[in-house]
């Protein structure tokens, strides 16, 4: 029995090597009432492109300047 929306927040800074696998793993879980919130902390690699290419309505992507 599912009990409501679960928000999964993923901070990302130059995570292009791992972000695709991370998101796909979350999407493969049995619990479906989720949203994935990715906070890009000023990445200089292609992390944003990888996330956007997944084109999934459960993914919300936000970018901010690097704050360390």
C-alpha cells in the first residue's frame, strides 16, 4: 500500500559519472509515487545535459551558482 508522495533530493556537483545510474536506480524502485529533485550546484561538466536527456516527468531540475 502506497502512502503518498516521496521527494528524493539529490545534490549534484560535477556528478556526470554517476547521476544517470543514480536516477535510473530510483526510477526502477517499486514505489512509484515519487518526485526526484536535483539541485545542480554549479557543475562544470555535462551533468545537466544527462539529466535533461532522461526527460522524465518525475524529475525536477534546479541550477544554482556553486556555494561550496
